[in-house]
C-alpha cells in the first residue's frame, strides 16, 4: 500500500512539473510574438515601410494631409502611438504629408461631373463625396462644391453637389457659407431647401438669435444682410437634406456714427 502511495505521489509531482513547463512555454511563445511599435514620424514612406518590416508590423497608409511642418512624402502621424506593445503583424495606420499647400482649388461649378472630375485630378485633387439634389436642366451637373474655389484646405479632397432630374428629396453635401454676406448665404441656403438660423455675439459669453429663414426664403426678425458669416453648423462637407436647419454665426457690421449737426460757430470767450 505504501508503495502504491509513493508511486501515485511521484506521478502527481511529474504531472505538476509538466503543467508548469507547459505554462512557461506558452507564456514565452505568446510574449515572443509581441513587438514594440517604432516612431515613424518624419520618416519617408519607404523608410517607414522598411522599419515596419524589421519590427514585424504592417504599415497602412490611411490618409494624406497638407502640412507646413513636414516635407511632402514624410509621415505626419501614426496609430497606435510609438512605444505601444502589440502582437506581431499588427497594422499601424499612418498619415502622409503632402507638404505645404501649393494647389489652387479650381471652380468646377456648372461642369458635368466627368469634366469636373478630370479638372480636379489634373490639379492633384481627389474627388470626394458626390451628392444629388433635384434640379431643372441636365442631370449630373455640378451645382456646388466644397471647399470653394481658391480656398485653403487640409486634405486634397473636393466634394460635389450634382443635379438630378428626380424630384424626390435627396441628400446633398452641405456647402460652405463662411465668408459670405448673410443675405447671400440665406438666399443660397433657401434655394437648397435649408432652414437658416442666424446668430451673432450679443455680449461677452452670450449669443443672440437675430433671425430665421424658412426653406421658402421668408425671413423672421431683423438681420443685417451685409453681416459677414464667420462660422456655420453643420460644417461644410456634412450630409444634408432639404428641411435641415443650418446655423450661421455672423459678425454684425460696425455702426457708422452720425455726423455732428451743423450750426453757427460758438464764439470762444
């Protein structure tokens, strides 16, 4: 009987040793496939690809942005951040610099979408969102674009609003009203079927609602038509449909002081 217990105890000890060895082997195997992501910022795309290959991670060029701090062709940012521990083969998303913006946004309003697309690509710009709205005339004609011609941009992407022969309400790209006078912006928004609310700073930390326009262009309240639009919500490039509300923040024109009344000069004592 004692011999049986000694054999059983020996078997249990051997089993425990085997389990411990397996756990250690598994831990080493798992951690042996973990790598630390290097810092790709400032590298060229080719250099970053080589560094990723040496480290054991993948490189996914996700987007491109204009930059005044990094030359064209170099990495601006990455996700996950440098120093993060990940599994072997993890995909790191990076953004490439296009350098300082040197391209001028062309005016493609009034052009068929095929011609507008070619003109954009000729200036190294990408065609972004295409949205449609019912409009008279030929279909697939460019009615509006964002960003507007000659505007400064972060990405080389231009969104187009195209005409459609269908009368059903469709989504379109919200245009940019910034820099326009309030009257012109309200007229354009009303033509798209948008409802407009105009607001302006009334005092420090406060905003005043100056007026509202329905989709039919009927104004309520008092709004200076030459007030300059400084911001909007939703911002340009967002999806919109007829009946949506757009809020325009405006800067009221400075009041012109009235000239002093004319009268007989007073004698100086």
